[in-house]
C-alpha cells in the first residue's frame, strides 16, 4: 500500500522512425514520477549519456584569482561587511578556519556567508568532514544567534554552490545561510505536505518513507548516526541526486557536534562519488524549521555540470519555466556505486 503511495509513476514512451535503424519504428520509454513528499512531477529517462571529460580547472581558478576575491585572507577583513553588534558580537563569527560574514546579496532577512577556509580553491577530494566542519558549525551558530535575536524567525537553510557550474560566482569555497519569516517554495511544500500526511494518516511521513525506502532497497544508501541517506526517487537535476533525512531533528539548532559530524561524513562520501564520476560541481541545501514537530531537517545534494562539449547549461525551459525536473539516468542505476562510496572508509 505505502509503496504505491510513495513511489507513484506513470510509464510512457514516444515512437518515431529512426535514422539510425534505416527509418524503422523505434521508441524511447520514459517515466513521469511524483515526488513522495511534495507530489511534484518530473521526467526520468534511461539514455546512454556519458559525462564529458573533466575540464582542467586551473585556468578558471587562475582567472578567478585575477578578477579579485573578497574571501581570500588579504581582502576578507577590509572588503566584507560586518553584522550589527547586537546580532553578532564583533560583527563576524569565527570558527576555526571559517569566517561567517553578512551576505551582500541577501536571500533573506538574516543572510550570512561562511567562508570555509583561507584557501582560494579546494578540489573535491579536499572537502573532508574536517575541512567542512568549521563553516557548517559557524552557520549553525549564526542560526542560533538569529533565533535569540529575533523570535519571529521560523525558517532557515544552509546552502552551497560549489564552483561556477552550480551558479557560484566565486571559486573560493563558501556556504550560505538564510533565516527568515517566509519559507521558500520548497520549504513550504515540505512543511504543508508532511503536516497533511500526519493529519491524514496519524503517522509521521518521514518514518514511514524511510521504512519504505529501506525495505525496497532500490535507492537506499545507508545510515550514519542521526542521518538516513537515499537516492532521490524524483531527482531534481540532470543526473540523479541524493536525499539525506535527519531521523529525529526538525531544527538545525538542535544538532550536536556529533550529529553534524554524521551529516558531514555522508556529504563527503557523496562528494567523493561525484568526483569519481567526473562531475565538477554541485548544489546542496539543508532545510530547517524552528517549531514544527512533523517536519524533519533534510538535505538535497545535486550534481551539476555543463552536459555537452558546447558548454550548455543543464537547466533549460522545462526546468526554468515549467518547473519540471528531467533526468537522463534513473536514480536506481546509481545506488550501488553511491552505496559503495558511502560505506568505504574515507
């Protein structure tokens, strides 16, 4: 019963006379899938797509140094803003190697950028849990400071564009933290749907869903401490992405150092998998709500790339205007490889 409820799909196909088969009848099957939580639809293909060879990033990195980087140690203190003293004492949050400053393009009322480390460029293999820990700790500290300062704030997220293919305008590794009173569309859909699920079924969506994913095994990656990892049933992007759910927590302010460590371990393994697959870039978002017992913190980690040698974007009219995702590979085809990376000792 639940399987059908969570994993809804419509199988379809398109037919044509193929020039590659002497113009005889050929067909391409595809699926329209429904997101288990939000109900959004997307298209899933199984195409013989090959990720292009990785472009050597050295030229891009060099160019980015020449343009000017406000996050490098020489510029950071002079070229970046300070928070008002009553929000953040001293104007910036410093945690180990990381520095959290105001975001000059604020995506919400309270918007911070945590510069991960002094290094201008960190290749994926250097994004270890230890390397990422300071920036994520600073982001959580910022969310706590905002909660103390402004009790009206209900929604927060930690977000990452790694490298320009993901939309990042700076190479220097940094994560963005947003807090405010209006949820983003994705946060709102998640909150509404898991609240409605509880009302309709008398049970928490998250636990039921995790049980079903684990039982089906088709997309299940593994668990570590507070976190549960699975391939997304409905990927958000060109190649399959990964969904992490915190089994017990609804707000990032609740996380212990150990809980964060569990997440960063998993994240580093997913990044290692992307790296091995020649995927140059990714987006990640962690969604969090202040008081919402039916909600769970969850994170999406999405591979990003320029799919073909011409350097086209992986987002076109379908994604931008129709708000519909499309994926060239079924997530189930990646599960085994991702699972091997997740369970390997880093």
